[in-house]
């Protein structure tokens, strides 16, 4: 290994390291955003299911009251 090769490696090490840090940071942010979108979707599904269940119970109570003549 010559002195020129060593100097090139020393000179390229900091930008390469920072590039790797930035790439890993971007990947982490992408995963965070993907999880946030999935969590929002699951919350909407849960909310819709609970609303539908409440409506079913309201309709069932109304139908039972109508059957009893109330």
C-alpha cells in the first residue's frame, strides 16, 4: 500500500461515513412513516367496526321495541 492510497482512503473516510449515516437515517424515517400510515389505517378500521357495532345494537333495540309495541 503506497502513501497515496493511504491518503486517498483517509480523505474519503469521513464523507463515506456521513453518507452511510444519512442513508441509514433516511431509511429509519421511511420506516417510521410507513408504521404511522399503517397505524392510522388500523385505527380507522377499528373505529369503523365499533361504529357499525353500535348501529347494529341501536337498530336491534329499535326492532325489539317495535316488536313489543313500544
